[in-house]
């Protein structure tokens, strides 16, 4: 009886929160779950999704995955990892969501889960794994697609997380590397549309599609907002650039520190988006933001030290992929892939999944440090103590 009273009270609270939302927001009552469990509790459906993500193995591994490949080799705990990045995306998104009267629970769930499928070593690791997937005939690898694949099919020993459609859609279409122009939600999207998008990505195409909700659009914009200034701070800490290297016009428009850049972008985004059904920046700030991103690519991501580190890691990905393919082909059950991955998989997964896909899935779960440790144990000679 006490639980019934609690659930009834929570339903009333959620209904009241729905009435206070913007007409452009997703109300809690509109949440759609493919497999209803019938055991909804005092949390909103999107808060349940957030908690499932927060307590997942994939979220725990965020802390071992850095954003930029070179930074992974520096062993500096001040450098941003994916756990910090995801929490920063969530914090920025919640700030924007509250002021736009959007569903903050939905924003938080998408933000915390958006990178669950990211492989080790940032977007460079994604590039290397994509090349190997294509070489071995299993399509292409995109971290946003693999994030959805993780929450649907890999997590919880292949049972998946059973997340709502709106959270899954936000995860799939979060890609902060994509266009950051005005984002209008692609309302009316269906599961068939998601399946078609995933298939097109596997074939090598990646259409630029917006999330189905305004909350998902907020996360997609905040993904980029969160990393651009932070990558500058990390690069300064590593000695790759100096703060004086940032062009003066960009400093005047956005600031020179991460906090100044975020404040400039969020303030402008709110002013440009309030009252409408679109998430956008004003034209002058969008132009400055795009030029700042180009500065990052030129001065940070393509820095000679980073390019040198990329070559080493690319070779390691190739060698590891080939090694574990051979392990599966020869049935060497003493290999680390068995206790650390395959022994926790479902019978259906083991029966229906090809060896290249298994190796892809295993490598994608790895943290930077775990990847490096496995590589060293497999291929580097042990020196006498």
C-alpha cells in the first residue's frame, strides 16, 4: 500500500512537470519503450534510462577513454576523459534545458549515454576500427551507431538496457562532429527509420540527420560545445599550443578559456533558441565557433606529435584485430578474449555473430590503458627483472 501511494504521488508530480514543459518538449507521458516491463517506479521513464546508463559497465569504462589520441599517452589525470566529457555535456545540456523548459531527464540520459560505443583512443581509434571493419567485410564503424548497438545488444550480457525510443534516438543522432548549424528535430521518426539509417552507415554513407526531439538536438549541440574549449585547455596543458596562439578575433568573440567559451556559446544559444522549436547559435557566433573548430583541427588534432602517436596506435589496432581473429579461428580458449569478453556473452550472440564482429565488439569495449596493456602482454618481450 505504501508503494502504491508513492507511485501515485510520483505520477502526479510527473504530470505536473509535463504541464510546465514547453510545447516543443517531450513530456514524460510520451516516452516509448520497445519492451514495457510493467514495473515502472517513482522515477520518470527517462530517469530510469539515465540510471541504467549510469550503472552500466560501459559508463564505468568512460574514465579510461581519453578524447584525443596523444593525450592518452601522457598519464595526466587532469586531462579530460569520456566520463568527464559526458558529465560536462549533461551539465551544459541541463542548464539549457531548464531555461528552454525542456525535459531535463531526457537530456541527461542522452548526454550520459551518447559515447557508450566509442572505442579507445578517441576519434582516431574510431577511424582505425572503421578501416579494419571495412577490410574484413563487416561494413563501417561509426561510434554513434555502435553506441546504439551497445545499449541495445551488448550491455547486460547481450540483454541490452531496454531504453526508451527517445533516448536511443538521441544517442544515435548525437554526433557532435556533424554540422552544428540550426537543429530542427526530425519529429515522427520510427524504428524503421532508425534501422534504415544504421544500414546506410554500414554501407559507408552517413546522412546528416537531426535527432527526433529538441532535447536530443540540445545534446548534439552541447557535445561540440563541451569539447572544443576543453581540448584547447588540454592542449595548452600538454604544451601543444599556448593561449596566445588562439586568434585574437576568436578571443574577442568567444573568449580564450574553456569557461569563457562555454559561457559565450550557451548564452548565445539560449538567446537565439528561446521560444522556438529549433536549437541554434546566432550567425556571428556560429561563424566564430566554426572557425575555432578549424583552429583546433589545424593546431591540435593535426599536430606532428599527435600524428606520430596515431601511426603507432593504428599499427596496434591492425595487429590486435588480426591476432584475435586468429584466436577465434583456432579456438584458443586460453586467450584473454574469453574470460574478459566471450564468457560473458549470450549463447545467441556466440552462435550468430561472425568472428570479425566479435573482435570489433571486443576492441570497442577497451579503454586506452587496457588496450595498451593487452598489446604489451601479447607482443612485447618480457624483460628480466
